[in-house]
């Protein structure tokens, strides 16, 4: 079966990497990028829906029907942001998008990029981890075919992509050492994208995927 998938966050490093894997993968026939601005990529599989307000997707909702998966890579940094605003941009925005998609594509698999260290108890000392944990917990209750929470750690960028963060450009040469010393904390961005595709086609025995699960699924 060929998949039709939605990708968000394609103008960021993670979303661009996941989009790249989707466009290359033989199991995917169509990719819809839902974004505030163009990703700047032309490809026969690719369609863009540009929309500025992710808190209200009703103007584009009818274009989100009939998809097999959503790879939700949209997110903001918590650095210098108060919990109320981070929660609005993380929990509120994600949940609105997920609930809209579940109405239009209830048979879809929803994959959410969270992060290593996310707090499922929602009670820990790290603000971002609590908010991410609350978001994960709520997403698992949305009526999709399946939902998976991806918790990557260090992600080695895909060579040649344009949205790689400067931090990664400086340290990517150290990836073999990072992988050797912390195998459970490091993967490639390509592995993340392939793991999302494979969990859509194969399923998985856990809904929360740590780095080791991501690497295993990517094979």
C-alpha cells in the first residue's frame, strides 16, 4: 500500500529531514506539507498547504482528509519562554491540529516529535518536559488509528539539507564519538524519518519510542 502523509514543521531542521525521507521512500506516494511558509522544495510527490494560523485550521480543514499518517514535527524552543506561552505553542497548538486531523483522517497514524527526557508524570522539575509529557498523554487519547510519541536525543543532520541548526553544523563531525559513548542517546535524522514511515506500515509494540526504538524501527 502506498501512503499519503502529512508533514508539519518542514521549514525546521527536524521536519525538513523527515520530509526528505518521505520524498525518497518508495512506500509513500504523496506528501502534503502543512506550513506557515513554503518549504522551497519542488517534487512530484509534494503538495503544500500554506496557512498562517495553526490555532484555527478550519479554512484548510477540508484539504486534510484521506491521509494515512501525520508526522508532526512542529515545535518551539523553551529557552527564555515562560511556561504559559510554551504550553500554548506546544500543547494547545498540537492538540488543535491533532483533533482537526482526527476528524478528517481518523484512520491515520499520528507521530509526534517530543524529546528525550520528556516527563510522562507531568510533575517533574523541568518545565519543557512537563509540558511535552502532558502533550504526549493527551495525544494518546485522540481517536486516531494509532499514535506514537518519538523521543529523539542528539540527531545527526542529513547532509545537504538547508535548515540544519548552527549548533549541529559545528559538532556533527563528533557523531561517531557521540554514538560510541552514548548509543542510547544518538541517532540520525534520517533514522527518525524512516522510523516514522515504518511505524505507519508495520506498527510497534510501544507508543512511546526512545532513541533505541527509533534506531530499531529505521532498519
